[in-house]
C-alpha cells in the first residue's frame, strides 16, 4: 500500500497488482481471494496509510506516491 500504486476510491488495474488481478477475476465470475476487498472501503485503513506515508517522507524513506 505504501508503494503508491493503490489510491483511495480507485480500483487497481489487473496488470499493476495482484489485488487488481484478483478484482478482475471476480468481475469474470471466477474464484478469487483477496484481502484488499476487506480493507478497500475502510476509512481507518486509508487514514493509517496516509499517516505511514507522511512518516516515511519525513524520515527520508523511499515513497513515490
């Protein structure tokens, strides 16, 4: 989540991530399992991700998002 490829309210692309691939399988009616579905709409989860991104930037860590 800290790589910047996931955004709040935006479905991941099937070619960009495993979560996107799993979402694509689900759209096709195929069996899938993804923990992303469990957190994608949780406000507390996205707030935590935002805090971690700010910490990483402040510490000089790598963050490209």
